[in-house]
C-alpha cells in the first residue's frame, strides 16, 4: 500500500492534511522534535491487509475528526504513534459505523466527515456495513510523552482472528495497545468489539503516568501488564496509573480472566523483585454486569506484596452496591489524588456513551 508522507518546512510551520478521501493509501507523519503536523477531517478506506493507516512519529502532532474503515479481509492497524510528545488523537471514528450518532451529534464538524462516507455509499464505493476489520485500533508503540487519546469511537470485529481474502489468519491485537509511554491520558473514549478476554480489550503496559478516565468499555476489558522485554530494567514498571470514573459493560465471559479490569506481569522474565509497580489507583469506576457476584477488578493476579502497588477506592456496581475488593490499600497520598481528580473545577469529560 503506498504511503502519503507529510513533512514540515524549514520554518517549522504547521503542516495540515485535511478534507481528503484516501483509498488504498497509508499516511506517515514523520517529524523532528520541534515539528507540528495535523491530520483532520479525512476518510481512509480500502486499506491493504497488514498495513497501518496512519503512522505518527516524532514531533507534536494532532489527529482529529477522521474516519478509518476496513472491510472484511483488509485487517490492519488504525493509528500508530512512536516517540511523539504532546500529541493528541481525538474525535476519530475507527471501525464499525453503527454508533456514529455518538460523535456526529457531539463533535462540531464531524457531520461533514460522515457526509463523505454517505457520498461513498451513494457512489457504491463503500458497499458493506462491516467496516471494523482492524487488528489494532490505536497502537502506542514506544517512547511517547504526554500523549492524549480522547473522545474516539473505536469499534472493531469481535472475532479473535481476522482472515484475508486468501484465507490467511491474523490474530487481533487489542482495541488500544499502549506501552513504553511517559505521561498518557486516555479520556472519554468508547471502546467496543474485539474479544472480551486477554486478546482484546485495552492493553496498557510498561509505562508511567497513565490517566484512564471516563471511558466506556463496552464488553472489552482493561488489561494492565508489565513485561520483561525491555533491555533496561528501569522500563520494567507500571507506575502512577489512575483509572477513574470509567463504565465497564460486561456482556460475555463473566468473571473470566481478561474481563473487567486486571493486572498481570511476565514473571518468567520480569520477576517481582525486579519490577517497579507502585501508585496505581482504581477509583469511582462503575460496572454494569450480570451476574453481579463476579470479580471485576482482578486482585487475584496482582502479585504484589506491598500496599503501594495498587489501591481500590469506591468502585461499584451500577445499582450502587460496592464491588468485591472495592476498597484496598488506599494510602494518604492516593486519597489526595482522588480528591484532586474529582474536584468540581476539574471534572473529567462526560462519557461518550452510557
């Protein structure tokens, strides 16, 4: 698949790509540390299997109000970042279009972008309603700093494997997969599709300073991990993670590993004594599930001996009933963090859907 490469001028002005319909094309936004680029109001479709639609590397970039579609047999990744700083991925629709009204009604300018999709249907360029054949929706590869991922709608296929037209199978790899970050805010998104087990869900690992706030996890889990696959052991860490005010809707695999919110680590390569896992907090999250007696924040796999590793505070079922393990290891510092996070002057974004 050909790549449309963008770059900035020597004066470091903002380069913008906007208002395009791109078929069979990937886009690479590769900058230098001081570069800024923007990719807005575009539609990408008919991507080749195994490719990335949008690769965003180095510099400070904005990706917003785009629609990314993959029909059956076209499985690949959506938006991929690498070593960016202060970048934003917001108001994008990746995959199945059945819930488009959520963005169309709430994001100014998004109706125009959906209008491009409607025109593609009228011209019979887009002939299917199955447009969520993604391996990974958003992939934060490594080295990103202060990245914001907000109010995106990511809705993929539920199958564990994607298949190309010639029958080749490719394992899907998470709604959102982020690792090696330093400062990341995942806020106000809707995540749906992929299997509700360890192969799907939102996977966040080996990083520092993630805030996961006011998202809707519609039958997909949140998976926190530490792996021992980084050469420098300082990267064997999961620190200062805030999981706050999210809604988890459980429809399948109730109580099984990889559903709800959970943590594990690769003990073979990253033994407990060699990892740094501290100051990770789950607070004020709401769970809509049946039956209600399932483990929803999985303490069984925490594997940590110190109370500084994880804390749980005021997590509950939708009917207000506290969930099992709803209060655990909350330090004075974390109580202060909770109070700051829910301050009326600093309320999180409203959820995209309830």
